[in-house]
């Protein structure tokens, strides 16, 4: 099976055109003028949402709060694309998106501000702020507040709140499986953002998947405590490559660029990116990207919101919803052994059918679980 | 722990300190002249943005770096106008947000990752340990190390240096001696911002060639601390920056350090900041230039 390629990134061409139109403007610092002029150009060049048909407006507004930005080439951008797609295809109002929010109090304040403004649905795309979801939902009963990639016990979940969860460990597991079968050195690395359950499950899922392919594989894990610190990500990846790692799995956002740069500094070094098909950024080192179809998941949650289907519960989206697919290998296709491709396809089928049971966040959300989990339990019925 | 790891830690540390060193050297000049340039993080971000933009446009990494110089000068003039002419409170966090806005407009979407190659200095790079640590770095790192003695000479061995130091210590006396304190401070802030902006650009040049929101990750504020730690002396500032860079590099090797690998990652991540704080506390009491951060009103000027 060659992994399918979901349409996550189709904005390159239009932006390049827009950029060319502005080349002369920035240099002398004519900032406000330049920004306005380019904004217009971009619209004229076809915008970013592709050729979807525009739906009639409905009386439903959505606000998005995310730890990244709408242009981070990663998690934040994928979430934002989902809102944009919903605005075009479902006709909902995009009330705005608050970017680069990290702490619970930031989510609480911004979420409250949108709810006060009359948002029907407030999405908090950060797994580390369940308390903000609860707080805003409790304070603003007219809004529906949903948090991504988190778990809230049913007893604590207000009637107008929900969680939605891409089961990321499954995709990370298959990426780890592929990496272990592709690695020539028997050493893999992980460079991750912050250590919290929704992210740790990706790190540990990758580790477990690698062990499932090769029980003797070595996996080095580093958390850099940043989504954006490119220099830290580069240094972390450099250290791993220097120690003999040949494939690094990235679980951070735009800081990932630093990992690509570290891979480019040597031969036979590869990166498996996350959240967004990063092939264009570094075609010579990006082996594949784990795509969590966050755009589709976000859009689906908004659709359920408009239909009044959201109940106070946790919704999960797995491989069957396209969450955890791997992007194509593109020109690095020859790097992946044919046997690895066949086995990968089998494992993905096994996960989808339930023959292989990748543990959930309760297990893999704990640091070190990927290295210690009993491999036999994966296939136990 | 073997020699490879030690070399890797120090070599990475030197690379990591480069943008901070540029920024700290620039900041030292402004503070010596009596201006506390808090806009350092924003100016770095602008340098990073401009460099990334030039690279995206296909103009090459060096064009991006050089472009940061006039941009730094323009920002310096703008900030000097606020601080020197208007006597404004010296906090300009707004320009950080501006880079995010500009990024949205100019650089949205993905770019191709690229970075400056390391240059091995012939002969010197063959020296065991030191050669591999110091002499296999990107060119902007060498330039930063060369800039330190130049800034030292500028501050301590030239008339200009003497004048701006007097403007930072006793501006009233400087004025009495027939010098224009505002003009000195303007010049110092412009030079300062050029170095800081170049530092921001160097961050892009040695990491990935691409801009991301808040890519500087607080390095401007670290530079502020390093200036105090280095007591406004460019040579000591190199030491302070190195301390920060190496302690940051150490965390990424923690896995290979045997017994140390059992420490929680948070401990490693906070290490550079703890080291900086401890160093500032332990260092002998340091004193800001007397008039640093104090707006100056020329005699006879109406307020």
C-alpha cells in the first residue's frame, strides 16, 4: 500500500505569486502599507481554500484557540485549515483564531472573550488545558466549548462541553514501525515539544511501534519544551544524529525546521514529520509525515456543532477517519525497503481491524511506557 | 562520557550562543550610552524575518544577513526617537507582534529549509578538541567572536567610546563639555540595533532559513541578562553567552550522559536559565551605567 495523500497544503502557489507582487515593498520598512498591499494580492491570487463550493451562510460562529499559528506549517495551521474549510463548505462564521496560546489562563481569557462575543462553538486545540474548557463552558452556558487531544472525566464535563481526540498514538506507532524497518543503524530519535499526555503518547507510540518491528531497536527521546524554538530542535537532532541515529521523529510544531536542517548537515539522515505534509520544506530528508487529519477532524466537529449533535462526551477519531495516515515518500521512496512497505501496510490493516491494539493515552501518555510495554499484549485478544 | 560528546556539547554550545552574543554586544553599546534597549527581542525577530524573507525570495542567505543591517538601523532610529527624543518608557513589546503580522502577510506557507554550512578553518580545525569545537562553525559565528574585541576597542579605546560612556554615566557633564547627549545616544542605539538585528538574522542563517513566530524564543531577554553578567565588557559577554549556549547544548546530550540521563527533562531544560541566574547572583556586584534607562533632557529644552 502506498499511503494516501490528503489535501492538507495547497496554498504554496498562490502565496508565491503574492510574494512576488510585494518584493519591492518591505525593504525600507513601509510596514503597514506593505502588509495591506500584500493582503489584497493574496486574495486576488486565489486565496487558500482551493476550489470548494461556497455554502450559504448559516447562523453559527466558531472561534479557534491554538498553541501554534495559522501559518506554522504544522498543528496550528492544520486546525485553522479545518475552520476555514468549515467556513467555506458549511457556511459558518469564522469568528477568529487566537494563536500561540500556551497557558491555561490564556485559554480561559481568550475563550471567555469569544464566548462573550457570541461564539456558538469555541475550539481549544491544546491538549494541556482541560481546566480552561471546563471553566469557559461553565461560565458561558450558551456556548459549546470543545477541547482537542485531551480527556476530561464524564463527571467533570459540563453539559455544553466536549472533547475530541485524534488517536495520535496509532499513527505514531505505524511511523515508528516504518522507521525501525528502514533504519540502517538500529537507532532512532524523537524530538518532541512538551511532555504532557497527548504529546507523550505520540513519542511513546513511536517507540512502541519501533519495538514491535525490531525489539532491539534503540530510541532516544528528547523534549525541547517549545513548539517554535528552531535552534533548540536543531541542536537536539544534531546530538541524536551524532550518536548514530539515522531517523528522527518530530513531534513539535514549526521548530521542526531545525530538525530538517540538522538532517541536511549529513548523509543518510532522515526525518519523519508530524501534523502536516512537510515534504516541500525539505524534500531531501523528509521521509514521510504523520498526518492526523486535523483539518478533517476540526471540520467534522464544527459540522456536528451546526447540527446540534455535540453532547458532553469524548469523541475519538482513529485511523479509520484518516487520523494517523502517513504521507507519500515522494523522491525518498527508494530509501524505504520494499519489505518495509509491505509490512507497514499489513500493520496498518491490523490496527484498523483491531488485531493489533495500540494502547490508548492512559497507557502511552506516561513517559517511558513505550519502552516498557509488553509487546505480547499488543496482539493479545 | 567520551570525547565525542564533550566536543559535541561545546561545538553546539558555541553555535547556539551566536545570536545571543550578537544581541548582547549590541545591547552593551546602548546601555553604555545610557539607553536600556528593551526592544531587543523584537529587533532580533525583525532581523530573523528579513533574513528569512530574503532567503524565500531566492536572494541567498548572505543577502538576508546583510539586509538585516539597514533594517536594524531603521529600527534603531525609530527606537532612539522614542527613547531619546520622546523620553518614552523603554518598553516596546509591540514590535514582536508586528513580526507575526508581517509573517502572516509575507511568508505564510512553507519554505525550503536551508542553512549556512560550517566552515573548517585550515590548520586550526586540525587542533585536537579546540579545533573541532571552535574552528568548525558557520561564518556568522566567527564574525560574532571577532566582533567582541572590536566592540571592546570601540567602547574603550576610541573617542566615540569615551563619549558614549560619559553619556551613560554623567550626561549632564557630557553636555557641559560641549557634546550632544541625544546625538551620542542616537548613534549608540542605531549601532546597537544593527548588531541585534544581525543577531536575529544569524539565528535564521544557522538554523533553518525559515521564520516561525517567536523563533527567538526569549533569546533577547537572555541577552539582557548576559550583558549584566558580562558587566558591559565584551570579553566577559562572550563568556556569559558561552555559558548559556553550552548549558543549553548539554540538555540535548543528557541521554548519552549515563547516570545523568535519569534526571527529568524539565531539569535539563531549565538548566541554561538556572545557570544564568546563579551566575548573575554569584558574580561580584555589577552596576549599571549610572544614567542607564534615565531619559535625558538637554539644558534649556522645553518639556
